[in-house]
């Protein structure tokens, strides 16, 4: 990785007088070099740009936001770069609220809705092109020569359908602002500091909750993006099956890297840390270390999702036999989870309660645990006391969208106690996990973890499994794996 321009003059040249710039911003740069770097550059302004694909949807979303908070200034930041180590940063990912309302994904951006007599005036505040006159484009670590070209403000207006302005002027404008203000917190400390005496945590939380609940029902564009994410994820799972022999020779990281390649080639990134859990690691719900061995005879629990370029993510899990064939005990546990998932998916219907699919899946798993003699029945007693949770551990699903756990700050009454509607997309993911040190179960169960997860769209007359292209039934999984290895 190239180091940034070193302003120091080498000792060997110390005796040669060099006329230095006197502004003090970039010591060590001669006037002659500065002058040379100012000129001789072609006009690269992009013209006749088409709006981003979701421009109509983002306009409608902003209109709904404006109608909900009349007479108030609304501030939604994208966020800033975060330091990974010393002078390197993590890859930037815009805040969900900002990307949802604008379609823009650049760091430091801020959407501001200023109240007017008939609604709001919208402005997207962004960093403009790097200044070549003062040398920023090549002397600043975030200049375009170092990190790449940005869109001009005029280009951004064409892309996002929102008047654009220089974000470097925004903090002062917000300090001078009058009237009620709300801001989405947690993304831009500088913007929040400019509003310290103008906002309250309670009012800001109302804004965040509204934007979370607005995403509960997906529009046609969002459903299309989620299907793209799922389709790429299916191909990523196929990639993994094809290289399981190489993973056996290395570790779970080979699986992680294989799926990541698909995510980066076809999408923006992975939507969350991939869980590539082989053997007893499958019993750790969020196993993302992915540094363990992959052994023939064990199960691989792969929970992964591709994130599209518009930041919609899939979330799919399959539990696969590393050698392509389930053992009898593995199949017994897998088939129980499959049966529970079938019951859960069947319960996903418009008008059903959100909790219904969880209850349906838990009932099946509990009946299996009683049947196997792992817990004393009857089933109703076990469910009432929650005894099955020693082995089922987690909820059976969640909303899915731009966040893998989408709509997370929606009110309980509109989400987990709410009613399913057409356009909602959620996961159905029951599991059974028998920890390696669980002495309450027979030894043959220990170290086996199974989860099956699919992404389900609520439709007008039922549901549609967006990830149905990936086999789920144990015999179909074996046939699919065999076909990919042949």
C-alpha cells in the first residue's frame, strides 16, 4: 500500500534551495510543483446521467417522512469513515436510514429536510469534487488522487433527484438553525455536536423508529433487490460445495473466503459476518471466527448472505454433510429441523401474527425432543415452561431487508406483536443444537448443530420462498451436493 506524500526534503537535497509554499498547509511542496499540479487536467464532468434505479421509491419515502413530521427540520447522516488501524479505515457502509431515503452511499453525506409552508425543502449535503486549485486532490489523504473520483454536486443532483450542496458548510448552518430539529443519531458526531442544544433523545428516537417501521413492508424494487441477493447467495453456496475438499485440507476460512468472493464479484459485500461452522462449532450461534477444521463425517452449518449494490441482503442457512452424506443421527436431527421449518413456513400468511411461525416451529421441535426422551412431556407443559429452549436457543426468524435484522427498532406492537402483511420479507430458521459438553443428551447427539433458514416473502395469498432454489430436504441436499461434485 502506497504511503502518502512525504513532505520531508531528503538530506541529499538539503543544500539545494527550494522555494517552499508559504501557506503552511503542505510544507515541503515547492511553488513550482504546486503550480504544475493545478493545471493540465481534462474536463471529466459526467453529463446526461440517469437517476439511480430506486429514485422514484426514495422520493416517495421522503414524502412519507415529510408528512409524518411537518414543520420540523429532519437530519439524516450517512456516517463517516472509521479508523481500522493508524491511517487505514474500514470499508465504508452508509447508514441504512440515509441510503433508504436517498440511494446515495458516500461517506459524510447528510440528507436535510427543512420545513416550508407546504412540506419540506430537501437538500443532500455531500463532499464536492476535490479542489485542484489548492492541491487537496493530491495532497490530502482523502483527495481523489488517493481514494478515487467523487461525483460533482451537479452529478449528484442528477443521480439522486435532490438538490446538492457542500457538506462542509452544513455544521454552521445547523448551529444557526431555528425551530424543532430531529436527527438520526449514532452516525456523525460532528453533525450531532452542531445540534446539541436543539434536539432531545426522545424526539430523535421517534424519527429512528418511524424510519425502521417504514421498512416493514417492502416495495417492488426492494423485493427485486432481495431476490437478487438471494440468487447470488445460492450461487455462493454452490461455490462452497464445490471446494469442500480444499476446505478439508485447510480450514473453515476456505469456506468463508469462497463465499466472500461471490459476494464481492456479484454484490457490494457480505451482508453480515459469514458463519462457517463445522462440527461442534455449529452449536455456537454466531460462530464467525471460522478458524476450525473441516472434517469428513461432520456437518457444516453455513449461514451467509450476499449484499447487493443497493445494500439489500440475503440471509440463508444450510447444514451440509461435509462428505456429502448424512449419518443416521445427523439425518434424524436434520429431518426434525426440516419438519419444524415446513410448519413455520406454512404459518407465514397475510393476517397471521408475526409470532405464529415461531410457535409452529417450536411446537414441532418440542414434540421431537419429547419423543426422543430428552425432556419429559407433555408438549404443552414443555412449551409453557420453555424447557425446549435448552436446545432450540433462538427465535425462529426476523425481518429482512437493508439490515440483516431489519426494522430492529420498530415498536413491539408493530413488529413482534404485529400482523403479517403482503410485502413483508422475513426469515424462517429453526434449529437444534446439542452442545459438545451437554451431559443431558446421549453422547451421539453431542456436538451436532442444525439450522435451516430461508427468506420468505408474504404474498397476497400466502408466501413465496425466495431461496427455494437451494434444496432443503435431506435426500435432496445429498443429491444436489453429489451433482456439484461430479
